[in-house]
C-alpha cells in the first residue's frame, strides 16, 4: 500500500499545482468576460476537463481503498486522508520494529510478550478507519511507550541524557521496571529476522 500511497500523494501534489494555475487562468478569463464580453478560451476549457478527469480518477481510486471517504472530496480532504494514511504506515513500521524486539538471554521474556500484545491491539486500532489519528501520531512522534521502547533499543547513544531518561520512565510506567532495566542494560535488541 505504501507504493500506492506515494503515487496518490504525487498525483495530489500535481493536481494542486494544476489547480493553482487553472485558478489564475480562470480569474483572467472571468475578467475578460466581464470587461470585454469575450468567451472562455477552448484551451482553458480543455485543461479544466483534463483536470476534472484526473481529480475524479484520484477520488475513485481513494474511495476504493478508503470507503469512508466522503462523496465528492476536495483536494484538501484528500490531502488530510493521505497524510493520515502516511502516519498510519509510519506507525505500523514502529510496531513492526517493536515486534522484532528480543531479550538477548531469555527466549520467553514476559514483559516483551506484553509489548507484543499491545502491538497487536494497536495494529487492530490502526486498521479501524477514522479511529487511528492520535495513536498513529503518538507512535510516529515518539510519544507512545512502544515508540519510546524502540528508540531506547535502536539509538540509545544518540539520545540526550534528558530524552533517554524521559523515554526510560515512559517505558517503566507502561511496561514495568523489569523491561526498562533490561533495555538500560542493553539486553533487549531488535532482531533483523
């Protein structure tokens, strides 16, 4: 879906640029119509028609993928939807990383099992249309305990002491001191498999 998402975002960006150009041309044509009584140039009508077809194609594609999309969404509506879906994709990547966390010495480390259960619950929540915005944003921005855990495991040396402590406290509050201690001691790693 992420390749399609990128394609839709590119099409939206192109349509936004076309709409701005057409808007300026339409204003000039409206002035000419008002001042001189001249008609709208055929070239402009053709460009408007092409723009309309591209917009309708994008709307139809997105409506198939996201049935909750309103009947005739504007470019702004489509942009909000695609940004939301971008956040969901990024949030799922954070959950994928968290799902690959392993304890170096203990195969069955109970605190990590709780993390896996939460990741599954969050995946289900993110799959529910319209119910995922804040959770996805928290995961992407690193404010969620799962994201904090991933950051502590992946990049402990690049964090400031204050940020490291803040993330450590968040992990301890959400998942318990046992997991926070294991992470601090470098015993939790991300498996590449």
